């Protein structure tokens, strides 16, 4: 299975969600692998002290160019504390974008082969999504796209305005993952958005700084994130995705969300304070 994770605006936590999904992925659902493919540059190498120039996206791109003599995907993987397996991106935006473009030479194919024939669940952290992004091959190959957005009116309005672009990517399946904000009750937004997008809305994912710091390598715990609010919520999302994973069937076209004549989705406005429950 191939899962693309990204956002349309800001930095709502796509990397944290990708790592949390891998951490909470159900046993038997395919060994998860997180690929850091953010054109703005990667963070994992610096966060976890991974050696620059060793394994990662750079060596994967080089292996793809070698064709039949390419090393297996596992040769480009780092294992983080706790056992998560990742392929980190270069830190700088210029180098990251260049390497992502070079994956067209065969690197992407190595990843898709690991998912299609190797039984792995490949989770691609695409960062901010854009029609000109070098991560578009990941969207074209993905079985499911997770659009991450915070429970804020500006981000949700941006999502509504860009939904026709999302539909144009022709991803077989997609969901909007709503991230809660501190001191807010995001459930009302999930319900309102759900009236438009139906079951395509997942969340709210709790604002859990402690669990996020564990995933970022800034905090250590004996139990990881399994008992945290973030961990429990993402475990439910991971279980849902794993249960709906394609099983060698023809990929279905993206189901269009309801919208106007220009393809835009009319997300409902936030209720007034008196109307919130």
C-alpha cells in the first residue's frame, strides 16, 4: 500500500502524522516505511543525528539511476529509536527538490516495487502539495492521499478553494485529516465538514505536544506514543486504512466531492460562539 501525506497550506503536522501512522500501523498490515519527500527539505536527519551522505533519499535516487544493479530499498533505510524505518531527505530545500526530481530516474519505481511486490506500506511525507511539486509521482502512485489541515477557518477555506485541484490528481482514495488546535474544541468543525465530505473526514487528531516530541526525538518514554491521545487516535486511522487497502484490484477513480460549477467545495462557515456545542 502507498499512502501520500501532505498539506495544502502551512505546516499542520504532515511529518508527525506520517511517523505516527507508521508507529501505530497494525501488525500484519505490511511493514511500514516512511519516506521523507518534502521539497522544502527534511528534518529527520537533524532531529535524530543521522549521518549526512549515508543512506537516504540521495542514495535511493542514485540507485534508481543504476537500473538493474540497484540496491534494495532496505539499503537506503535508517531505523529510528523505537524501530521506525525511514528514508530521510536532505535538509536544504534546493538539494531536496533536486533529489526528488532525480527520483524519476528509477528511485520512485524502487519504492513502488517495495509496496506492490514486497508487501510494505510506504508512507510518503510530501510536505506542502502543489501542482508543480516534484512529489507528484507519489500522488499518481498512491492508493490513498491524506490531506492534513488544522481546525482553523483559514486553512479549511483554502482546502475548499483547492478541492478541484485535488480531484485533478486522480488519487483513488483520499481523506481530510483535521488536526486539533490548543484550547479549541474541533469536533464541531469535523461535524460541519463531514456534512459536505461525508466519510472522507478523519479526526480530529488531538493536539498532543508530548507525543509529537517523542516522534521528533526530543523526548523519550518507555511506552512510546501507544497510550497517548495522539497514538490512540492515529491507531484508529491506521486500522481503517489498513482494512481498506487495495488487494490487487483495479484502482478506482477519485470520487468527486460535491461542489459548484467551478469544482470548488462549499465548506460550511464556522458557527457563531452561541451556536457551538
